[in-house]
């Protein structure tokens, strides 16, 4: 059996469960996961292996109606993630159903030549009588090659989807070593993990007006890593929220982020966090480059 290797673009509306599904397909965590929508900002590649096939998964930001420059850059990255793909998988939140965001993405996919798969996610919590209705309506709107019903959270149906992706990627040599699960740099990974902890611990208190920059990443002689990060917020009130009373909140965020980064890197981590108010941080060209987005006029 010859080697196969291909690029699969994972697209969908915000909060469809794309990052959770990528992690499930890879078999370990490569994308940050949060109950908040729009937490993936950059195209993140996870690398999954099934038999002789290497599947490069591009986890794109959720596609939504952009309002700000950051939004436009995220949407551009999402559609850009589908460029040059061998296969496109549309992930739909089966519990939330088919709103205008989903149908807008379907319209956007109509003129794309790549083979497309439909993945109805969250079937473990969706109304069972609606699943076939959703599948029928979507396949009438767009000719999908196949429909899969999965729960990325529980793993139901993920193995079948993974086999289907492996069968459909083209023959060719692998692009990554067998033990590499993502193309994200350790520096970017560290920033993503801290940003995930901001979302998980602050919930609705801190909107999307935050970013994390890894300012310094130093290898120590003992094999550990020293990481200095800056959390950027738009207003002094948001800085107070991140710091918490007596600095308790930032300490908790840092402790959990440090443990997660150490777990991901497989080495000891010394993490130093600093919170800075930067009114127009989302207008900083350099920051876009650091978080892997293109500047959009």
C-alpha cells in the first residue's frame, strides 16, 4: 500500500467544534478549545495519521460576518485555509441547527472545485429527529461526497471520518515526520495556551479585546524554557479584570497556562505574564504577523 498525503480544510461557523474535532482526529491537543465562539484566530495545522495516510488538517477560524479589521483578517484566513486543499470538510453544529451563518458558508463553497464532506457535529446533544433533516437540506444545497455524524467531544464517529479522509487524500510522500502533530511553533503554542486560559477562566468578563504576545522565549541550560508573555487589553478596566484582586486572577491564569505549556512541550516551563493596556492593539501590524494573520486593509 503506497503512502498518501493531503490537505483537508476544516471550515464552519464559529463554535461548530472545529478545534475539538481536529484534536480528536490528531489524537492529542493541537488547537485551543473554548466554549466561546471565534477563539481560533489563525490557520492551525494538525497532522493526523491513519494507516499509510498523513492527513494535514487546517483548523480555520470560524467564518462569520466581519465588523473590525481583526474580524476581516480572521475571515480571510479561514477562506485562505481552504485554498490548495485536497478536500474540504464543512463542520456544522447539529444542536444549533442551520442558521444564516451556515447557509452563507454553503453558498461560499458552491464555486469551489474541491471534493466536500459534510460533518454534523455534537450529535450526542442534538435532537435526533433533526439530524436527517439537516443532512437532507444541506445536501440539497450542495453536493457533498458523504455525510458523517460525529461527536468530537465523545469520539463517536470520529474513527469513521478519519478513515474516510485517509481514503480521499491523494497518493504522495508524507510532508511531516511521523511524530510531528502540528506545524505551530513552540512560541506560538505558548501564546495560544495562555489565551485559552484567559477565555476559560474569565468567560464573559473579558471579550475578544485581548491578545497574547510571546515577547521572549529562552532555552535555559538545565533544559527548561523561560517564557515572557504580554497580555494586551483595550481598557484599564479589562486590565483590572485580568489581574484580579491582589493579582490572584493573573496568578491562576499563569499557573494553569504554565502547566499546560509544560505538558505540551514535555519540559519544565518558567512563565512570566505582564498585562498591558494598548487601546488599539488590533491595529498593530506587527501583532498580526506574530499571531499568524495577514494585515487586511
